């Protein structure tokens, strides 16, 4: 049975990030696994991966595609970067992410 603290921690939240050519952590490590949804608002490409992410080794997503769904294992992080300029990234995740 979940405690009231666990219930509070697992609520959904929306966030918006301005992703640049410097990698940025968009999901922090949590003691529980979670599913997140991402959407690129601009017309460019955002690359996802671990803390070693680059535009060359990241998983790409682009505007005008369905939002990407990521399963984030417990104690793992998600990072993002762009190759040029900036992009706005929206994420729907569990509160505490």
C-alpha cells in the first residue's frame, strides 16, 4: 500500500526546457522507474541520452512527429542537447522527476 508521501511524489507534472548546444539534464534520477513523454516545440532536432550525450550519439526527435515516450529505469537520468541554436522541449513526467 502506498503512503501519502509516495502518492504525493508520484503525481504528474509538466515542464518546459530551453535546450542548447550544452547538454542539459531534463530528468533527474529517482528511486522508482517512470515513463515520460517529450515534445519538441520548435522546428529543429533535440537529441536524448545519458550524461555523455552529443548530437552525434544521441537519439533524435523532431518537430511534427508524435511525442516520444521514454521509459526511465530507477536511478537513471535523461539528458538533452541540440546541434545548433536552441529548441523548446516540453516534458510530461511523474512529480519528483
